C-alpha cells in the first residue's frame, strides 16, 4: 500500500518520514529534531494570521485620521474576514490535490503582498481592497497550517503541536494591541503591516528549505490529470461573499427587513442552490459530497459552528461591558478578555490525557457542558461588580473551550487519510468562521434591541436619542446626569447579559449535536496502513 506523509530534513539532506493517522509509519526517535524547523514555520505562519486583527484594531483612530472613511472603516475587518472564510474550502481541496507546500507558500506570498499594498494605501477604499488581498492569503495560512500540523504528528502526539498553535493565538491576543498601539503612537500606522514582512520571509524560508512532501504516485496510463474546480470555487466564493456581506451590513448600513438585506439574502439562496448543482456534477468538487454525508465530519462542523457563534459574546461584547459598565479603560478591558487566552492553551495541552481515557466525544461534551454553565453564570454577576469577576468567568470559559475544541479537531482529522485531511480541516474552520459571522449579526441585533427598548421606556431625561450614541455618551462623563449615566450602564449590562444567554443557547446546540448527531465512537484510521485497523476511539 502506498504510504503518504511529510518529509522534513535539515541542510544535510537527511529526511525522516513523519506520519499522521492513516498517513504512514510511526515516528522515529530522530524525527522530532528534524521537524523542529517546520514547526517553527507553522507557528510563524499562524502568528501572521493570528495577530492581524488585534494589531490593526488599536490603530484604527490613526488610520481614520490619516485616510478618512470613518463610515466604512469596519470593512477593514469584515473584508479580511470575508476573504479568509470563503477561500478556506478552496485551499483545503487544493492542498489535498496538489500538496500542502505549494498552497502554504502561495498563502504566505499573498499575505505579504497584501501587507505591502496595505502599507502603501492612499485612501480607505484602497486599504479595504488590499485587506481583502491579505485575507486571500490568510485563508491559506489558517487551513493549511492546521492540516500540516496533523500530518506531522501521529494521533498520540498531536495535542503537542495544537497546544503550541493555541499558544501562538494566546500570545497574539495580548501582544497585538500593545504592538499596534506602539506603532500608532511612536511611529506610523503603516508599520503594523510592514512588520509582517520579516516574519513572513523567515516563515517562507523555513517552509521552502525544510518542508519536503513525498512525490505523488505516478498516474496510471489513461488516468485523467487532477483538475481544479474553477466553477465550484467561484460559486463558493460568491455565495460566501454575499452571505457575509448581508450578515455584516444588516442592521448597520441598512435595516434587516430592507430591500438590500432581503436582496442579498435572496441572492445568497439562489447562489447556494447553484453551488450545489455545480458541485454535484464536478469531477473534482471543491466541497465534495462526502463532507456532508459522513456523520463524524458533519457533527464536528455543526458543533464548531455553534462554538464560533458563542465566541462572539466574549470577544465582541465583553470589552464593551468592561468599559461601559465597569468603567475600565481600553487596555484594562482588553486584559479582562485576554485571560481566556491564558487558560485555553493550557487546557488544550492536557486534553489528550482526558480523551485518551474517555474518548473524543465525551471529552468535548465535558468541555462544552462547562462552557454552558460558565456562560449562564455571567448574567448572575452583581451590578456593577468588580473587574476580577468577569475575568474569572473568562478564565473558566477558556479552560472549558480548550477541552472542547481540540479533541474535536484532532478527532475528525484522525478519521481521514492524507488525501482528505485538507478538505476536512478546511470545512471545520469554515463552519467555525461562518458561525462567528452569524453570531456577530445575531447577537448585535439582540443587544441593539435591548438597548433600544430601554431607551424607549426610560424613566429619566437627557438620554441619547439612539443606540449608536450610547457608547459616546458614556465615554463623556459630563454629558449625562448621574441618574442617566447609571441608567445607561444598567441598560448596557442588561444587553450584554442577553447576549451571554444567547451564547449559552449556542452552547446547548453544540451539546445537542454531540449527543444526538455525533457517533458514539470516532472511526479512527490506523497509523500503520499495513496493519489491521485499530478499534474506534470514543
């Protein structure tokens, strides 16, 4: 049987086969030393993607002050997110067809080109367009890095690399705002993009020199050459772009029930049907039908989509709560959120000790059950409360979600072979990103609805006329009376409480999926193709 894996070697030319589930023989004792440069490259690539959003956010006032475009600056983030999300399935299929290395190299190059263009932007429209170019590269980075990580390590060692990648995300969440603020204040906001160049160049050098994939098996005579599903790729991209545009702009640029929202959602439905039609007839579909027919993959996609939805509560609304209700400054509010990134990688690193005993599904159920209880505890916090109280909530939430996410990703990657792992990983990340986009739109509508209701029924005078003016009024202590300030803070507290209740509902959905949709045992592939299959792991 043909064995596929990844070869990593140093400058001396020696190589060692590194296998994953269903990918090749077990690791030799020398392999960990030789795969070190590849792991370093993966961490650098992940850092490029992870730090991007946080480093840009702190420089927004300087960017808007220089380029203008206050009314559309949110597309600096939405455009990047859109490009990352809609390209994930395409890159997953390409990495399965043509290998991981060319896709990762192309992703780094696109990201760096986008970074240079962003630094040279002359107005907000140009900057938004160049952020989309960055996002096209970012989609390749996110999906391919996770796939190579699964290729490098066998099942028992896979939490090690996943914990390292989680640490990159945690470090980026803390370092990004600090670095972005320093560049914005003491240098120029354009350096937040130029700083990507040395990091990306080093990652590119390590990938080119040390990541060596085995040559593909020669095609038998008469076997058709692998083809790229250009029509399917374009259809997936267009469908995702319209859906995310509708979700991002709905309730912000126009009302939800307005003609633009209904038109975009209707066009999304038509394009989705067209995408299904194209993919069912494609020889090499970018989203193969087996992704939606295999119970394990479907359940993990749905569960992580629900997790993406609930993550909107802490990442988007907690900083607002910390500043408007607790009265903290932006930096202190950021640290209240960042404690979640401290417990998450620690919990993920130790999750293998749990799922090796009780299985992937039960470990994920345990983690999400804890997350559900933590999310329900948030509305019980006293008003106004102390900063350590939501920080403790976030610390516990990070620990619970680390125990939930990693076992599912490791488990689903271990149910497929090399030729399907890129597509599977991309589908999981795509659903998580889509969940975040849906959550931002859904919970934004919930919060705005609560605030609008409180403003309409206010028993005190001198309040802002609309929801958009609430944060500005609270930021100016002299603009309101003490009674009006207290009323607004209570209104924001009530709105965020409702968002966390909604996040708890998303956690409950994830639990229902794991209990009733996910198989009791994940059908793990053997790590020795020549041997008999190993028993499934729960």
